[in-house]
């Protein structure tokens, strides 16, 4: 199992080996600065005091039983929305992902009437392993964002960015 960034490296090395060339040396193992106790303490602090499951309006209907079954809905954003997202990202000095994460956290806060939002996301560990390492360099992380309805977008993005940076 490998992540998407590993495919070009894998194909390059396979083509080189099939052509009879020597493979480059394996990248060194990364030095991980965080020990297990520090990581456990971080996640313990991050999840301390969480108050249960989000109750979303569409979780159950009048005739439906509660289920943990998921659903996938693909939505193509109009170019005007993606342009506005990129413009906001540039203006705020953040990536489009961080802007979308902030907006989604704000949306969930409005929907659930909670000021403490926890989101799960995939996090890459590629920066620890280098670009030439082949493997699945992905972890799942919990991002905790504190939101007040009066929080301006710039501050909401900073809070979401801080949560993302802390998790990585």
C-alpha cells in the first residue's frame, strides 16, 4: 500500500531496475522528535472534556433508525467558489484546505450550536520521510477548533491552522 506521492517514485525506480540500472539508496529512517508519552499527552490534552457525539439535523428522520452507515456525496464547486477560496487563502496567508477546514468547522458550529468542534482529517507524514520514500505516509488526526459566533474569519482560520499545525 502506498500513497499517491509514492507512485512516481515507485514507477521511476521500477523503470530504472527494469533497464538494469542500480536503484538509489533507501532514504534514511526519519528521526521522530516526539516520543510515545509526549504524543499520548498531546492527544489526551486535545480530547479532554469533549462532550459526546454531534447531533446533526439529518442524522435521523422521523421514520429512520440511528445508524453508523456513512454516505458519500460528490459535489463540484463552481469556478467562482474555487476562485473565491483561492483569493481568501492568498489574502489570509493560508492554504485553500485551511480556509475550507475553517469554513466547515464554522458550519458545524452553526449547525450543532457548539463552540467546541472536533474534526477528523488525513495528515501526511511525508515531510518526515522525504519525497523519495515509498510507502503509505498518512495518519488520521483529530483537529479541535474553538469557535465563537462573533469570531471573524481571519481568527477562525488562525485557530483552525493552529489545530492543524499541532496535529501534524
